């Protein structure tokens, strides 16, 4: 049996090692004070004191059983890392990174994060705001004077309240070479030249906007004086020791593939050149480092970060959006921040609960609906508040029924083809 003393000691070693790594970086974006370090350590001790080793063992078994079932019966192909009270409860890898090459997945294999990338873009904006390079109420014209839409602020972009048209639609009309990456600057140029119709006036309502986040990435480049990918590497990935994370910039890089539900490789296209709304590749282990860093003041002060978790919605409070995070309550009791991601054969889910320092990080490179069962993972972490979407036995049973129906359909199709063949030959 694992004792509380052993758990506390191992976790403290990990946390202190992380703090030492963070403090040793010479390219820190905000100066770390002794008071901030002491505050982080005090918070760590308070959270670790809540660890129950026996409950953790039970959760590990439950998580392992669930993800093995999802892999076997629902086709889950990807990596997973689940934490609570700063402790890694479970991590695993299932299936292949590339089905053609039969390249076995590990938890150090990178995935396209898709819209999970938005939280990193938002963090870059927060860092620059704290450094005095921009303000949330700055309008886009401060950085792009010819931008044709007025009264849109950085805050509107962060919270999806800009009303801007979707760039993935209008670029198809105006970008001639589908084999060449389109950049953020080119998208902005097309908007300036062609002025596609705005959906609604700024701050009228929430409307999820990828366009807003590509503008934010372009603003990061303008305000910092360095390309977006360079800012990410120097100011976030390197300080946090996220060695397997990067921003896609070159179409001809050896890029991990995504897959369709039938496990066919999805090719990248011209839209993969756009950054900020997607485009970051990372691993579950690097995302764990990112998650843990958000409990410290390494990147920004705590007060600055807290604003990212304050919703901007005026219409409803059932689900909201902060800066790069969706906000909701599990079973109307547990406030969490989360984000999903879906792009070119990748499907991801990242949820955090700051109350108990728990996280669910799931990255998949097959878009087959197997991530629909994340509520079952939540139920393992919070059994008093969340009920599983379906019982695990039902996951297996419904899958078997589908397999039987599929086999019957195949047999029926084969029999029909044989009848037609005999009819034609006679």
C-alpha cells in the first residue's frame, strides 16, 4: 500500500523540481519573487494533503478499465493523462500514431491540438498585456490600421464576441493555390481587400470565432516583435520544458497525421498554415506541464490569470467563455474550464478543475466519436457529482450489437452481389 507520506514526498519532489526548472529559465516573462514561490508552495501543500492513496488506486483501476474498453469497443486511438490533487492518476497510449506505418503510440507522441491551441494564444495576449504591450480594450486598428471592421477590441476577440466572418469559408473563394499555406497576414489582407460581410455588431452576442483567434496570433506577433511561433517557443514552451511542443509553420515538416473514422490518413491543406486558432502540436505529458504551470505565477500573475476564467456571456450562464477556455459547471456543482478540439483527423479534450487540481487530457488522432464518453471519466473523478454517460458494460454490449449488425449487413451485401453475378452470367 502506498502511504500518504510517500505520496507527499514524491509529489513535493516533483513540484520543487518544476519550480527549480521554471526559476532557472533566464527568459522569464515576469519576474518571480520569493513571495510568489512561497505562495505556490503553500498552495501545493494544501492540495496534496487531500490525497487519499486508496481512493487513487481505485480510480486508477477504473480509468484503465474504461479506456481499454473505449479502445477495444469504440475504437479510441490516442493518449490520455488524468490527474487529481496534482497526482497523475493514470496515463496511457492506445493504438497507432500512423496506421500505415504501424507506428505505436506513446504518451510522448505529439498531436495537433486543434482548438485546444486557443488557450496558448490567450496566454500570449495576457503576457503581453501584463508587460504593457497592449490593452484588452485596444481595437484591432491599433495593430492593423487598414482593418475594415471598427470597434472590435482584443477582449471581443478573446471571448468570441467580435461578430467577424469565418475565415475558413471566405478564404476558399479568394485563395487560388490550395497547395500553398495561407498565413494569418494573408487572411487579414483578404479581409481588408474583400470585406466579407460581418455576422453581427461587436459584443452583441457570443459566436464561436476562429477568425478572432488568428487575429490574436497576428497581434501577438505585432506587439512582441517576433513571429507567433517564436514567441510560443521562447516565452512558453521552453520555460515550461515542453520539449515536444511546437507551432506548425512548414507544410513539408514531418507532421504526425490525423485519420478519418475509417483510419484513412487526413492530408493537411492550405488552411493548416493559419496559427492561433489551431496549429500547436503537443503531447499529454507536455500538457500536464502546462496544466501544472497554471497553478504557479511563472507566466503571469495570479490575478491576471484569474480573468481568463471569468465568463463574458450576457445571454446565459449555463455555459460561458473566458480567455481561450470554455466555462461550465459539472452537474451544476463543480466549476471547470475545458476545451475540445477537432481538425483534420484529430479530436481532443482538455478539462481542468482548479478546486482539486484535477485534469483530464485526451488526445486522439482518429475522429470516430470515441471521445463522447468523457463524462464517464468525470464520474470517476467526481462520483458524488457526476453520473457516467453509460455504464461500461453497456459500452461493450452496444458495440457488440453494432458488430453483429455490421457482419449481417456485409453478408447480405455479399449474397446480393453473388445473385447479381449469377444473373448476369446466365
